[in-house]
C-alpha cells in the first residue's frame, strides 16, 4: 500500500531555487498538455524536443509527463462522475414530478386527503403544487441539457492549471479579497507554480535519480540543466527529518524500493512529501477463528465479535459525532474509532468484516429528500472511514474482508433473541459466508429430505419408524435449532448507548422462545383457551 509522509524544509535559503524549479516544471507541463492532448503529438517526439530545447533530463521529463497524465486521468474520471451525478439528479427530479402530478390530480378531483380540505384551501394548495411542478420541469430541462452536453463532449478533458475558482476571482476582486488585478495576478502565478514532482524508480540509486535521500538526513536534488548555470547541477538539502514514517522510508531505502518526492509550497513555506510502498505487516488474524463485524452509522460505529460458528460473543458502540465538524475533526474522530476496532480485532486474532457501500448515487438525490435525511447523508463519511480502516489494518497485520451489503440486516429480526441493538445486529449480519471465506462445508453422509417430505413428517403421512421419516424429522429439527439460536433472558431488545451485550445460555425448560414472545400459530383457533373468541 502506498503511503506518504510530510516534513517542512527549514532552510529558507533554498526557497528561491525551489521557486525557480517549480515555475519551470509547471510552465513546461502546461505546454506539454497542449502538445500531447490538443495537437496529438507522440510523447517520444516531445521528449526529445523538450530535453534539448528546455534543458531537462530524461527523468525530469518523465516526472512532468507522469504528473500530467495523472491530472488528465483525474479530470476524465471527474467528468464521468459528473455524468452519473446528473443522471441520478434527473431520475430524482422525474420521481418528484410524478409525485407532484398525482398530488395535483388529487387536488383537482377532490379525492383522497384533499377531500377533507375546504375549497379555498384546496385551491391555494393546488396553486403551490402547480408552481413547484413548473419549477421542477424547468430544472429537469436544465439537467437534461447539461447531461447531453457532457455526453457529447469531444476531445480531451478540460484542465485549468491554478483552479477555476481562482481564475473566476479576477472578475470579482473585492468580494475575493483582492485590492487590484495585479494582486490577483501575483496570486494566480503563484498558484500555477506551487509544486513540482520527482518520479522514483526501484532500479535507481536511493529509489530516485533526481532526488535522493542520503544517510544523515541529507537530500540531494538534481537541478535542471536550464538552471544549472545559476544554481549548479546538484543541491544538498540538510536536516531533512520526518516526524512520522522515518522508519518506513529507511526500510524502503534498504530494500531498494522506489521513493517519489513532491515539493509543495504552502503559505510561503516549502514542504517535502515522500511516497513509497509500505512493507506489509505479518498477518495476525485467521478467518477460521471468526470475525469482527463493523457497521458505520450516523453518530456511532457498531462493532460485534463473532465466533467461528457465526454467533455473536460481544458487541460495542463507539460514538463518532461528526455532524457539524470540520474535515480535520471528522478524520481525527474516525481515526480514533478505527484504531479501537483494529485493536479489538488484533487482540482477538479475527479479521474485520465491513460492508462495501457507495453513497454517491444517493448523495446525487439530496435535493429531493427531506432536510434531515439530506444532512445525515451529506455528513456520512463512509469513504473516509473505509480508507482509514484499510490503512490501519494493513499496518497492524489485520485482514479486512468487504462483503455485499445486501441482506446483512436480515439478522436484525434476531436482535431481541440475542439481546442486541439494531446497529449491533447489523454488524453481526456483516459476517461473511460461503466456502470461499470459511472453507467448504462438511459433506452430509445421508440424503437430504425435501420440503414436501419435511411437511409430510409433521403431518404424520410417513410411516413411523421408516428411514425417510427419520431423515425428515432430523432435517426439520436442524433447521428449527439453527433459526432459534441462543435467546437472552428478557423479552425486549437492549438499545442502550453503552453497547453492552450479554448472551444467555438456554437453561432447563427452555422452549426456544424468549419470555413474552408467542410461538408461531399461538393465536389459531385450535390453540386458544376456552372462552377466547376472535
């Protein structure tokens, strides 16, 4: 897994050199975008020309090309996601229009709930409904036009080096805090030359030919030939120390791995980002031991430990108050919850099981849902939680299994019997199933009875003592016991925020149903007490 670590460069005497390199790299990257994606020139032809004309090394040109392709690929993915978002918004708007049309028809006929309204109030409500219907039709036409334009787009994806937001700020200088156009122009030029990239390779010394980390915290930077007359061919940056990840970078250097470096200027200060592959930690979990199911909800993370048979042995609720918080606070809160989950799984020696969810389609329909539901969905940071969980688990040697979220809440009907909260029951439902996860099931030594034979056994249609009747009764008993599980003592589910779970073992006289729970068919006529009527 790729990891990135950051440190601040304290030697301000090197800042003019870094500014010059960033300006050169970014200027050539914008020119290369035109050559590769507008004029469609071959990259080999551009490489020979740029090396000879602009004073670059081959590795420096490769780094500029690699970064440019990443930006173009990200822009293309953004455009495709934009089309999917527009399609979802169109479907949601069409659904809202159909609902308003039905409401308008009911108000016009005076049927349904509209029958109870006074005539003048019915007229006023219909006017409001027709106005909303008109606005929805306008929005639908606008969305369809945008989708058609996005689908008919030809040529490369558009890129704005420096961000569109800053580019549009020149038309409203005072609102964006600029005293003059010259001040904005200075900010625009700085934004377009605020970083440069050094591509690493495992077949090069120190994992990177252009930028090499030497022993003792010294970084050797290769200066482009276009700037070598003023700054020399190489520059040494001393005192480079990473507060986090120094051991990972040291292991990467010892193993001969590739290390890529990115120099970033932020608020007048230069930072160094080092990216490499983290060596995987030894696995400390086993699927045969069970699993730790995780269910993320707005406001809490439900965790349930499951044994090798799929039965819960303990649950916990971890509060994650993220609504109304900044992005940094949300990531910190989710990180603490992820650390607790991974520590539990590591101590139990069981893998973490989490649902594979995607809320992009639902978030595209926020306009047509209630305000409360929209706030809950917009604050639901599942992608960040999943990324943090994967990174932490890999660092600790804990396996993460993603499962299909379909039918994971079916176990919720057993929450009263298990003594679980709804969220903990959903976490239990996340447990994976199938021979590809837990291994093949043991082969039965006798033929399985059909549903008709099981029903015939209950009705007594099979002869007593026959082998087929014995097999049918055994199958019915197996199904009945597997569905009942182990009930807890008490008839109502636990819904406390503490997440405590106490599983009760069946005692003497246990009938398979908790207190206060009637058995199926208890209200039939043949089962009623004398004197009970319908």
